[in-house]
């Protein structure tokens, strides 16, 4: 129906200020019908804020919004939805105990005699899901389905309400590589059906793979809008950060020393009471990075929780610097010299309603210089915290803001700052660069390698094969709670790892093959 | 660059001032609404609200004696309000204030009459008896929550009844002074709190203010408060930071119970000088919930809102006798205040709508 050059959206001079931050500074942004338009920018650049203005969650201080050529005063999400805008948030907003269908129809339920018409809801969802190849089970409970599925539920929810313009805020940050591929297919089929998509991501590869045009924002201002074909990934990175970014990790050879962490035959159950770790054995030495590769849900989360005292061990032994620390409390483990970057920053890593300075001392809050006895020394705390904010380039007006008001990537930097500053002997990093921008990834990778070169042991758990391959000195592949093989970085290839991750290295598979 | 910074800093100052105002604003609006609707009620039953409110005002501020009496009413509410507020900061709902009050009340009376000691030992000891008994009574509910996951609302209610009948038995039996009155013997002079001459106002009020200051210090200046608040806001995050969720729940409920217990101790040592057999709950623990709610779970707010409830409860009696207004009207006013504070969320929404219409800048960014 619409020509490719008609505008679905036209944002003019949008300005939004928070106390101490100009999050959007007269931003112009245009979305053509049927296009996938990537929005690129550093952590805290103002991408989410711009989208929330468009979706009616924030009121811009100035500026105009035109939807399909009509000027609209988007004062609430309902108005945005009426005009065919749908948003999938960076942090999902589903009701976990409800079923998929219930979540999707929530807010615009089909009714029969005043009651929810469950049957119709399920049919509607099935039909939609089929049409766009989303493949979700409307009867499953949201709490039981994977993150990737939850995201599809969010997308379906927007489509169910008749969205023609979809905003996807960092949809790939929480997905496995496989799920990313699938999402890209879904996005393509959506545009073929005439939908337009705003796609926020930090991964330049994804931008190149799928978008038609890119708009780059830096510190609240639009730097440029270009067609994707005309820019290389390093062009984009430079536009984002304002300087050259090293996209490749540079690291020298490792000089491994004595064994720091040794785990033997670990067995632990997951939350559903099933055995998630089934005899995990490996060791990490000083001065090396051991990467744990694997498909999501093969025991990675349980492994980090067991190592940090957050989950009980059924069987097995954990030795740290030769000392048995099996079933130590979390505090004791921290004190013996372990730092931990958790995969779930909002749930585990931060107390969102605490201020930045309170979050930055968590775990060391009872020790000098932060506290003496039970008395906390807030002057010292603030001084130290300001240093950390500067050193780790956390974008915030000051240290008094609540952690929840920081942008996603800056929340991650808060955790990193705290954990690196502890100067641990062992660093456990689970998805350390999830949701952070290319500049920050470069920074984080550099810091991790610095740790290694300073003679620390690093255990890296990542779902991103790229990250594993570029950082690790040795790579352990986890499958169904077991380490099926440990490869030297030099012998590891993407193909080999892929096979192992799919279970090709297990005893069962080998026995079956013979 | 420098100029930017000063602007930002200035904004920050303004912002925190505005925050301050907006925090105070809602409770004040709630009180005004309560009084307005109370006035409408009085009109409906044919009474003169202006006269009634004058009586209400005069009952607390018309004479020094009246003011002292108001502070006497305020004292237990500061303690129980602090008790609820402290537990709440750890994410727990202590509605066992009445049980903790009674058990401490009884223990303090016993310590007060059973041994003779110099006052500087006897007074701290009698207070300590209340702190420990009240603390154990609350802490036990915390322990059950931490180890077995039993909800503290259920256990504290059950503990209320255990306390009611157990103290009733003690005071009517083993601890009763032989005679007609079901009460303990009077406590010795050495265990009584100093009183302002010719009034019932006693050192208990000072102790309550000190407790509020201590709780403020504990919550925001010590590691204990840091951990308690972290557990209250995000137990999983706290756990990851090496903070024991279970230990802090027990501790918070102990401190909460001890505060409610102090209300009982001070009641004996400053006012009644003996423990009377309870007929039912006096309701200080329950009112403490309202006090904490109106005071935003902040020790300073708790002191102010306890004072308000003290004024209202003293005014209720006087309005009944001097203006012929049934004291239930005051209860209606209290209920409306609580209702409005609880419905603050609704107000925030309406306020936001209005602001949007006018297109102004938003005060509170969420
Ligand atoms: N509710 C809020 N209150 C105060 N400041 C806020 C609020 N929301 C965002 N900010 C600030 O506005 C700026 C832009 O944040 P925004 O979330 O839009 O960034 P982003 O580009 O989405 O970053 P990321 O890639 O890390 O998600 C940040 O400095 C952030 O701290
Ligand atoms: Mg964002």
C-alpha cells in the first residue's frame, strides 16, 4: 500500500531533560514505512529515553511527534498504542504466573459476558503467532518459558494491539546466538507484512546484518543518519564513541601460574529440583582466562551460584588457593578474594532502589575504609565512589541518584567498578558485556585482560562465542552440567565448539556413534 | 564546563528541596482531607464543626497541662510506630506490636516490684526486661520466617493472642497482688521514671525521642541499617552482596519487637506503676501501623505522626464531653487520614494527569 519513502514516524526536535542530564537534545528522527531503522549510541546516550517519549512513558520538554503524517500529542502509552505503536522494553514487563495468552491480551482482553474469553484469546494468539512464524505456546506459563520466548510474547503483545510501528529496545542483549538468528528472521517477516521497526542494539554486526538505515546518537544529540550500506562497522563505532574504537581484542600470550580454583565433581540442583550440575570438574590458574562456552541453560547459572555460595552444593569439592571452601557463605567467599559479575544485574547485581554510592560499596560495606565497627563513614565512601565513577566512566549526574535511574549499560558499569576494585584473586564474570556499548566492551575486555596479566585467575562465562574466543586462553565446553571438553584457544574453532556445545562430545554421543 | 556544573548543582539543590516538600505534602493533604470530611460528618449529625475543632485544638494547645497529656498519649505511639517502620524497612510487616507490648509490660512490672535496687540499676534493668521480652517475642516471628518461611503477619497475630492470654494468666495469678484488683503489686520507687511535677508526663517521652534518634542513626549511619534496608529492597541483591537475609530478618524483628516492648515498659514505669490484667488489646501496636504509614516509615515522620494521633486521641475525649461530638467522629477522621495516605499512589497518578494537561515540567520523575 504505502510507498517505501513515506514516513511512518517523524520526530522533530525532541528534548528531554532529567535532573542534571540532558537525555535528548533536540533530536530529529525519521522512520520510513517498511524499514528497519537501527538506533545506535553509547550507554546513556538517550536511546531508551527517546523511545519512551515516543511511546508516551515520558513527556518530552519540547518537540513534536508526527505519526503517519499526523501530529500527535502522545501523553500516554494508550495514545501511542491507538496510533499503532508497540514497544518491547529493554527489561521485560510480563506477569510471570500468567499464561502466554493471558499476558498477550492483558489490557485489551476479549470478553464474553464480562469475563475473559480464554478460548478466543488462545485462538487469537495462535493465529498471530503462526502468521509471523513466532511459534509460541499460548498455554505455557511465562515463568516457565525461556527468555527468548518471553521476548516473542512481548512482540506478540504489541502485534495483538495492532502495532504497525515496533520499537525493539535491545532485544538481542538477552538472547542466545541461535535466538538472535531467529529474531532476525521474525523481523524480516514483519517488515514484509508492512511493519516498520526501530531496532536498538549495541552489536554492530546485527546493525549491518538487518537494518536499512542507522541513526547514531551521542550524549543526547543526533550525530547522523546514514544508510547502512554506506558505513562500515568501524565508521559506526567511531560515530558512536567519537574516537577510534579497537573492535578486536589485543592480548599477549598468557603466563599461567599455580592453580587458584579447582572444582571437582560438582553436583547441584536447579530451582526446579533437577540436577543442573552433574559432575562438573575443571581448574583455573593464575594468569589465565578460562572461558566456559555452552548453550544457555546447561548449568552455567548454577555453576556461578555454587561458586559464590548462593546455591547449595549436593556433592563435590571447591578448592580455592588450595583451601577447601565448599559451602562457604557468600561473605566468606568474597573475603577470601573472589569477585563476581552476575548475569542478572537488575535482580542480583544491584539494589535498584539504593543510591549509586550504596550500590558501589555492596559486599565491602562493612569493612574499612567504608566502615569501622558498625559505623559507616560516608565521607570516605563518597570520596571512593566518586573515584570509581570517574575511573569507570559511569555516566551519571552524581552519586546520589538511584541505581534504577541509570541507563542499562551504566548499571552494568556500576557492578564492574565494584567488582574490579576489590582486587580479587579470582574474577568470575558472567555475561560481563551484556547490553554495554562498543566503547565499554573495549574497556571491559581490556580490564579483564589486565586482571589476567596481573596474575589473577579469570573464569569467563559467556553465551557469545565471539567473546569466549577473543578473550579465553583455554575454553571449557559445558553441556548438561558437565564439562565435555577443554580446548586450548589455539585448537578451538567456532565449528568445533559448536559441535561440542550441541552435545557431540558427551560419552553418550560418542558411545552412540561407535 | 564550570558553569554547567554549577547549574547542575543548583538544580540538584532545588530538586532535593522539592522532593522534601513533596514527601511532606501528601501526609499534610491527608490530614486536611480528614478534618474536612470529619467536619461534614459533624454537620450531618447537627453539630458545629468549628466549635468541635476549637475544642480539639484547645485540648492540646489550650493549656500546658493539656499539652503534657497529649505528649503522654504520644509516647507509646512513637515506640510502636518506630517498631512497624523498622520492620518495614526490612520488608517485614510487624502487626504483633500489641503482643510485644503486653509481654514487655508484664516483665517490666515484675522486675519493678520483685527486687530492690538503686534506681540507676533498677531503671535500666526494668527497661532491659521489656526490650528483651519484646525483642524475643518479635524475633521469634522473624526466626520462623527466616527458617521455615512462615509469613510474619500470621505468626505475629498468633503471638499476640499467646501474649494476651499468657500475661492475663500471669497477672491474674502468679504475679497478682493478693486483693481485689487483678493487677501486680506496685513497682518500687527506684523503678519509676521521673515525672514533670503535677502532671503525668514522664521521662518515657524523652526515651521515645531518643529511641527515634537511635533508629535514625541505626538505619542510615551503620552497617546494620545498610543491610536491613538492602534486604528490604532486594533480598536477592543483598544475598549476592554477602548479606545474610535470614540473620537480618531475625534482627529486624527483634529490634522491632524491642521497640514495641519499650512502649509497654514505659507505660508501667512512667504511668501506671503496675501491670493491670488486660481485657483485650489496647491497640497501640495497631495504631502504630497507621503512625508508621503516615510517617513514611521514617523516624522523624513517625514522631510527628505519633504526635498527631496523640492530639486526636486526647481531643476525642474532650470533644465528647465539651462539644457533645461522639468520639467515634475522631476515629472516622483517623480512618480517613490513613485511607488517604494509603491511597497516595492514586493521588500521584491524578497529579501526573493534571500536570500533563498543563504540559508543565514534572516534579517527580519515575
Ligand atoms: N527516570 C530517569 N531519571 C533520571 N535520569 C534518567 C532517567 N532515565 C534515564 N535517565 C538518564 O538519562 C540518560 C539517558 O538514558 P537512557 O536510558 O535513555 O540511555 P540509553 O541510550 O538507553 O542507554 P543504554 O544503552 O545503556 O540502555 C542517562 O544518563 C540516564 O542516567
Ligand atoms: Mg537503554
